[in-house]
C-alpha cells in the first residue's frame, strides 16, 4: 500500500527539516520526501495547515502487564500511546512477576507484537525482585530484548549495589536509569515539603531526598567513567547538579515530565489525589528551574512516567492513595502549551526532546523521518485547542490532575510502520 501525505509542515530536528513538504510511504517505509510529490497512491491525506513530525518516543512508561491488568494492559496502553502521538514506548519492570528475567521480557515483546499498534521496548530490573540485593542477569536480558535497566518505583539505596550495577552495565554499554530518592529522608512523606505541606497538614518530602541521590549517581558515574540516566527530575538542586556534571564531561543524562513544568505543589491544596506523584509536585522555584533546564539542554528528554491506577486506588485519603499520573494522552499538548506557546522551546526543540533524543538515549530506531526507514510519524493540528476529558482516555487509568484543563495541540493521525493506527480520535486496529 502507498500512502501520500501532501502539504504538511514537516519538523524533523535530526535531518534539519522544517518546512512544507510531501511524504510518500510505500509499504512500511518512507519512500520519498519532497516539496511536491505527484505519484499515484492508495490513500492521499491533505495535511495543509497541519504539522508532521517523527513519532513521539516515551522512555518511561508503566504498562502494568503482566500482573496488574486491572490498571492497564499492553493493548490499552498501546491505544493510549498512539492517541498521544507516540509510536514507541519503553516500559518499566515493576510488573507482577517483575521483569527481572528473560521470560517476562519475551512475554512483553510477544504481546506488543500481537497488539501491533506501536513499538514497545522493555526496561528490565537492575536487581532481582527490585529488592536491591542481587543484580539481574543483564547480559541475558539484553539479548532477550531489554533496552535499559531500572528499579524505578524503588530506589536502589545501597551505594555499593549501585556501584556494582553501573560497573556491570558498563561491560554491555547498557543504560542504568536511576529513581533518585533517599527513602529515609523522604520518611513517608506524601507531597513536597514546604509552605503548602505545612498548611495542609500533610507530611512533606524535602527536595534533598532527590538531590542527594542525584549527587551520588553523578559521583559514581564519574568514578567509574560510565553513563547514568536520572529519572523524573523534579527539583531545582537536581537540575543544577546535572548541569555542573555535564560541564565536567561526566556522562549523565536526565528526564522530566509534563507535571513537573506544568504544576506546583499548590495544586495539592484541594487534596486531589490525582496530584500525588513520586517525586512530588514541587515549588514554583523548582518549576522555573525545570523549564530553564529544558531550555539550556541540561534536561535531555521529556517523558510521561505514565502510571495508570484503578479509581479505587485514588479515591481514598491523600496519605494512602497511590502515586502516579496517566500521562500518555496529554503529554504532547501539555508540553506544546506550556513550553512552545510560551516561547521557552521551539517546536523543533520540543520534538527533539520527545522523539530524536529518546531514541538516541535508548539506542532504538526512530526519532527522525529518513528515506528508507520505517514510516513512524505523527500529524498534529497545532492551531486547535481542546479541553482534556479523562473519561475519554483510551488508558484504563483516568488519574490526571489536568482534567478539564484547556490545552493546544491535537493529534490527528499516528502512523506506525506505514499504517494509520490512529485517526481523529479513533483507534483503527
């Protein structure tokens, strides 16, 4: 099948394309990109007034399957992904059983192939059972298809174990993704420690609980001459630590999420448990630092940390509610509205942080529109605004603090391997 997209504004940071072009897809691959392509095709889409960019790539997603399918499964998570413009996602290992063995890795890949809506890349556990006591078999897991390693959700607190993990991963040039949290310092807190936690009477988590662990990872990476990636950065001090480390040539990268540049801890004021995340929403000063880190390149990529939960796990007291936001379907619009429309990032810079750089970080295909490569891209109307309605999410998780918020940037089509899998609000498979 040949698919011809006409008159779309293509934004491809890797190939330095930013202008009106046509794009021809033959089968699964991109056949031609040019100002005017006059060729017979099975389907023609007129994308005049729309933008085309490489399929978004999310390096931090919780798909819940196997074991917690009542929260999310690979099919519903894939639907949420393509509805949000993502053609590739990488899923964290805190499933049941935990993805610390090749059987679980293979299962995830097989289910992803069966669903066939987007690429799914498993991230395996650093330690067995996420207990922080014994390293997983990284070599075997990489061979089975894992693209990185993380104990996300549970920080690897033992300094010696993190040193061993980084040293072991270096043998395979594998990426360790660190959930930076000093649990003893967090001490059971449920929101950012500051003015609002005091007023609300909720136990606070100091920013230092994240910053201390970020400093540790940087020191270990420097000592071992290896790379490390910091997950979901939320605190100003963390941004400054990474910025300084990069000036020294230390191989550290990091990510943040839309909620950390869109909301402050003031959002917790009505005790809405959909605002409960880990790390927590922080102060206005932290939000400003996150945005500055995105602007100057300190923060490499934007991820969702998509963490769907059943309503019963959120419709409880704030102290006992589970942490997490269902983010795949709102991520692009939030980032476009909060970063591009405010002139903090250009559209090209945003696409780089949500597509090309995540592909480079994980060492996976995608992130650009190149002739001969698989046709995975997104078409969006950047002039259209809408009100977020969580009841219409494809994800099983409706937990979002952004419900009823007006945002700009509507995903019109998501094309995966040459096939239109999402169009005008509908899944086509």
